[in-house]
C-alpha cells in the first residue's frame, strides 16, 4: 500500500501573482462562502450533522462527497476572477466551475460544524477537509473502499484504491483532498498543484 503525503511547511505565493492579486482572489472566495445563509444551513443538515464538536466521520465525508459527485454539474471554462458564485446561489442549480464547487463544498462542511478550506492553485481550486491531527490517513482507505465498492468499477475501472492524497501541516493537521476530479475523498490532486494561497472560511 502506497502512502501519499505532501507536507506543507509554508505556502509560497507564486511569483506570477502579486500580493494584491492574491488578496483580491481571497476576498472573492470569502464573499462566496456564505455558510451562515439559511438555505446553506438547511441543505447541509440534510446531508450530515456534526456531534459534540467532533470532526466529520469518514463515512459522513464519503456521503457528502458522493452527493456532489452524483449531482454537481462541472462546467469547464476559463477562470473568471470577476465573480465567484456564492454557495447559496450554487445550491439552486448545483453547477459551476471548480471554484464554485470549492466554495459550495467548503460552505456546506463549515455550516454543519466541520473544518474545511479552499486550496487555490494556478488554474483552479479544490476543497480540503480537516480529518485529524497526527493520525494515519491511510487507515481510512478500508472505509473509503467499502463505501465506494459499487462505484469504483464504473468510475475508476478498479475494485479498490490504494492511494490517499492529503496535506499535512507542521503541526500534524491532516487535510484530505476533496477535489471533484479526484473521484473519491482523498483522491489524486490536480496535475497543476502549485499552490497560490489557502483560504479558510
């Protein structure tokens, strides 16, 4: 079993992005993550509920992720930094580009008490969810494979997966990749994974 670990010590801004550009991008994402909106809260509670301020279980993460895999319509278009849809807007038709997806998924998780963040890379973004501190993420693979046993043969052409992708901070926090194109929680990162900034709601 292979273990994929990316340890991030610091997030270096790409030289092609000026600091003011990064701040502008961050503000767009902040405005989009309206996780306190009543529609977002109601929608989120139907998917999962966090108990006693504990992190979402891996089963709950799988359930949320599968919902969006089955219902979200990904629109591939050139990135437009004039506007990112608010989560409450994206809920109406469940479609948009990777940035809209990231904003909505992070907002849903935050709305029910989970910890999530948006990782902005050069040409897109993807969401991540905090799962633990100092744990072994590969221990979740059995549950992920069991949950997706009816899906993986169709979506990936395999019965089970052996890799899990995540970021680990210097403090030992584990952030699991929830990129739409990863096909499962902890799936592969985007090919272009040069990080511009990381946004916490």
